[in-house]
C-alpha cells in the first residue's frame, strides 16, 4: 500500500506534497511522488529539472519514498491514476487551484479526472 | 529635400488609425513567430498572403513590415531564456545571452537586445531612406544585360556564400529554377514541364510553393522528429539596464549596426555573417575579455544590433532593385507581384505612396516593438509552452486554406502536398530553403531579362556583356565562384585561422 501524490513545483504542488508526507508518516507507508510531462511543448515549467529533483529528494529524506519522474506523452491525470493502480494506493493527494473562466475553457482539469477516476480516496488540498 | 517630404507623406499614410492597427497586428504576430523556433517571418507572410488579398496593398505591406522586424526581436528572447535560437540570426546571441540569463542577468540581456535592436533598426531604416533613392537613380540607367548579370550574381552569392555546403545550395537553386520554369513560355507560348496537364499551363503559384515549402515542409519535419522535451525557461522580471550596462552596450550597438547594414544590403549578405563578425569583434575589443563565455553583455548587444541592421539593409536591394536577399524579402517580393505591382527600380516612381508608407511603417513598427518587447519579453516566452501538435495542426490548416483560396482549385492542394514532401526531403537531406525560394521567384524574371538582352543583341551571346556594369558584375561572380580557393589561402594566415576556429566552435554547438 502507498500514498501517491501528484507533484508540480508550484505553491499548490508544494502544499500537496506537505500533506502527502504527513499522511505517509501517519499511515507508516510508502510515498510515491509523481511528476510527469507530456513533453510535446518546447517548455514545461512544471516538469522538474535536475536541480529541483535533487532538492525534492533531499526534502523527502527520512520518508520511505519513490519518485516517478517521466515523460511518456500521457496526461498528468493518466500518469497519476496509472501509478496509483500500480502501487496499490490507499490515498491519492492532489493540489487544487482556482481557474479563470477562460482557463477552464482552454485547459482540461487534471484534478477532476483524478477525483472521478481514482480507485481509492482522494485528498484534495488548497494552499 | 524631396526624400524627406516623401517620407513625411509616408508617415501620413502609415499613421492613420487603421494602418496603426495593422502595424500593431504585424508586430505582435512577428514577435510570436520569432519567439517560436522553427516558425519565421517568411512562413508567416507566406501563410498570410492569400488572406491579405482582400486588403489594400498598403495595409498588407504595413503588416508585413511589422512581421519582418518583429521576427528579429522575438528570436533573441528565445535565445536568451532557452538557449535555443528562435531565428537563425540570433544563434550568436544565445552564446553570451543564455550565460547571462543563467548568471541571473536575464533582464539586462533582454534589455540590451531590445534597445540595441531598436537603435540598429532605426539607424538602418534611416540609411535605407538615404540609400535606396540613390541606388534607384543608378539602377534606372542599367540595361537588361546588367540586370541579368546582377540577378545571376545575387542567386549565385546566396547559394554559394550562405550555408555549409555549396553542392546542396546549388541543388536547391536548381530545384527552384525548375519549378519556376513550369507553365507556358512567356514569349513563344510553348508549354514547359506541364506533362500535358492543362492546369499547370499558368505555372505554379508562388504562394502555393512558399506555403508548401515553409509551412507544410516544416510541419512534416516536426511531426517526424517530435522529441519529447521539457526544458525550463529561466524566470525573469522586467528587463532593465544599469548605468554600467548602458556604458558597455552603446558602442557594440553602433558597431553591430555598422556590420549588419552593409551585409544586409549586399546581395547574399544575410544576417548570420554580420552577427558572427560582430561577436568576434566585440570579443576582441572588450575591456572584459574574461567575461566572454560567461555572459558578457557586449556579446549580446553587438550581434542583436547587427541582425536588425541587416534586416533594414536587406530592404535596400529589395525595394530599389527588386532583388531579395533573404527568405522574408523574397516572399514580400512575391506579394508585390500578387498585387500586380512590378518590383524593380521603377517601384519608387510608380508606387511612391505604397513604398514610403512601407518605409514609414518600419519606423513605427520598430518603436512599437520596443514598447511591446521591453516590458513583455517574459510573457512572450510563455508561448513556448504551447503544445507543438496544436501549433502545427493550426499551421497546416491555414496552409491548406491558403493554397486552396489562391485559385479555388483542388488541384493546388495536390501540388501543396507534393511540394510539402519536397520541403520535408530538403530538410531531411540538409538542402537550404532560401535558394529554392529565390529560384522560384527570380527564375522567371531572370529568364525575361536574358531573353530581352538576347533579342536586343539579335541573338548574339556577346550582348550579355555589352555594358560595363555587366562586365564588372561578372568579374565579381567569378570571384564568388573561386572564393573557396581564396579562403583556403586565407586560412593559413593567423586572422583567418582565428575566424575559422570561432566558426567551428559555433558549429559545434
């Protein structure tokens, strides 16, 4: 069993990670951190680079954890759900943020897909 | 003076609210395609050609002028923040610019690039105003043989001087000239390369060729090579410069302008050579040579000024002789033809309002670009987060729509695909695009000059060198052709070797 968290280097992502670490400690189980990109744009600020990855590992020191850092052309929601399935997640943690009406029109909602399709309870946190 | 009153007249045309709007639109579009690597002003203008048929010529050209200058500004933003040049002319900017950004001086790099581009663009445009009428005065005295010679020179120079391989350059030029031959002979009416296909008798529309080679070819290339990448743009605030930065930038700006303008104005100048020369010069003259390679502001200021000055310089032969020396100028020349305007030395006499409005809008566009780019450069960088499949799907859609709307023939879509595949193969085998486009656009005009010259001399080939200017130009052609031998000799001298080394360093990047 494990706790799976969708991580992006933003305020929402950091909050989600904080809560996920706390949950994993309380449940005495493994933490799986997911950070992925579809990789079809030239730039993706939410995909962590080497430096951020090292910082992340340092922060997770002392917690039993696994970082899934991959670029496989799939949506973030698909990646999180696949990882949750694979690691038999007992909890998925995601960060939520407000979206403007235009933002809702242009971008799909990763959070909604995870909430509706996750095989286990989902903890949604706000910064 | 006459020139200045004409220029004021041009401003009067260009400053109407409607034309200002088109200038702004052009500037925004130009910056956007400049920021995105792989897209450039030439492709954008080609895609817009069919759309702009509905507009009066002035509006269209004012917009094109904005796109042309805008591409130069946008390219530097990507170079500095991502280390991927947005345009070929900002390759050198990336060397020092990205180092500066990594050292936390991205704001200064962006500022010196934008202000340098503005200053160089303005000086370049003033030089264009002064020089173009002089060149026209000289050019109207030229006969057909001299014209033929100058066109041969410019085609050869673009093919042989630019690019890494002459063989590939000549292959591309040959392809372009062959495409230009398709259709009925202008004088005898004989059908050439039509393969019995009546729809080919009118020739292939230049718009279809340009859209296919630039847009469809690039889209296929990206589709075949879509690598999964997720780079990071270096975060940056408002671009600004300190006193020290100004002090270190203004000389490189002026020197860069001095390199860029003449190279742009020569047939076959291009922006790559002067930006490179400017970089090498700044490195040599700098009081802080130790900073080069670690983010020296001079290495951004000089090349960025050079590429904008060269963009202005390119318009001198384009407007006064009808000779394009880069891809964007070539497509703009095709646009003149689409509007039924004959490019050449008579352009200033026949279409003074259009030409001066175009030149005035260069000043306006340049100013708008500074205003749009200086505070908004970081926002432009966000365009890089657009998923490429969406971007290229849109481009292919516009390409198809444009190619169809030229003649409303489904047949043109077939040609679009075939030439798009050709464009893809050219990228695959490293053939440069520019000689092909120049071949298609200049080929028929070259042929016309040749035929007229031969008619004037009663079919004697000696008629081709009957004018002194033609003889001089043929001598230069000979020099261009034996240049590799000269370069080999030059390489043995220390200066030549130094330049060669720098070249290799840049190539190795």
